[in-house]
């Protein structure tokens, strides 16, 4: 006989440690009761991940928990918010206790890493699907948004780009028995880092921001389209990891950096007048950021390399 729903919740989720503040009533009632601190706005985002579409069938459950939560928390980072609470809807083909144990362990570690409390959710039977809704808060009027970029603003990115797609490529390859995929690239795929501290540091400095989930060019388009703007990207300034360049040729690295997606790094625009303050803020952070281009008044994306201008296509991951 399989485990019942409420026993499943009690055994694997109710006892998870909580790290987010303001939980007046959590798991176990019809609703959670939560208090947002005075002077803060509530930031909410939800992501749904379907096996075979958003994550590999057979992926380690512990790794999946890390990946799912980090990708969702990245939306809070992009708005400069502080993570607080998580609700989780979990659809499973069966109540596999070994899978649930690993998933719960991974979720507990990820909740601690990002300072969240699991405050509710749902479980049901079906094709393996995870829906995670994260809640956080940001000082009133200080949230970073996708609107606000102006011509002349610098375009910046955090970290290195293309690593997640490189990690996925290594996983999908038929590896010889004596060859082990690069652990750094696998880590970047399995456990992306939501740039919470960076997002908070950018409040009052960046004119617009978002996280890179569907690819740099596709996501950058979301910053430019509302204002009918364009951008020039310095292709020689795209940031790559040493692991990426050791495993793949420069053309493939550039392709993944521009259109690969799922790195969950931040892309943000900064007025020239704020660049000195930005440098001060970045000096205290553990992540490197690089200026890779500028916002232009004329719509369209252009790549600059070796004195040549190349038209770029803002294509990335398509959900439909």
C-alpha cells in the first residue's frame, strides 16, 4: 500500500526547517498566514517545471530540488528582493519514498541557502511536474523592473554565460567510460546560483534588470522592447568560464552565451553616471560583473567584433 498524501507531506515536507521571517502560520492549515515587514512590497513569482521539457527524465531528485528552487528564486534576485517564503505543488506518477527522501533533502539545503520557509502547497498524481511559487519583499519603490533602460546605458551581465547549456551538452553526450564530464559545468547546470546579493546591491543603481533564463539576447529584448530601444553587444567581451573554453570551441561558446539560456545570471542596464557607485558595490560581492555593450536609441540588436557590425537575432528558448 502506498503512502497517503497527508502522511507524505508530514514525513517529507512539514518538518523542513524554516528560514524566512514573518511566518505566522505555515504548513498544516487551509492557508498560510504571513506578515510582510512594514515599508516593504511583496514580490511574487511562480515557475512550473515539467519532466522531459524543463528537466531531464531521471535527473537526481536532490539535484532537481536545488535547480528548481534556484531558478525560481532568481526572479526575486532580478527585482532586488529578499527571499522569504515558498509554496510547492508537486505532481508525481507515484509516491516513491526514495525519490521523495532525496528531493526533500535537496529542498532543505536549497531553502537554507536562500533563506526561505516552505509554507504550503499541494501534492497529486500525474506526470512529474513541479510548480514553485516564491515570495519575497523589497523596499517600497526600490524594486528593479524590466522598464527604465535609456539610450547610452551600459549593458552588464553577472558571472559567466553558456555554462548551463555546456553542462547539458555533456550530460546528453555518449561519454566514453574513461571520460568524466567537467564537474564545474555540471554544477552550473544542476545548481545555478540565484544572485540575491547582487540584485539587492543594484537597487538605486541599475535602470532595468532581469535574469537570464531563455538566453541573453531573448531576455535582453524584454528590457529593450517596452521602450522601443536597441542594443550593441561587444561580442569579444562576453564572459566565458575557463571550463567552457577548455571543453568547447569559441564559436560554440559564443552561441551558448548569446542564446543558450538557463544560466540564471543577471542582465542589467546602468546609466554612465552610476558606474562609479556600481564599482563600489561590486567590490564587496563574490560575483564578477562585466559591461558587454550599450543601449541604443534605434531598435534592433547588433554585435560588434573586430571593427565589424553583425545583426543579431533575439531568439532563445520558446515555451510554445
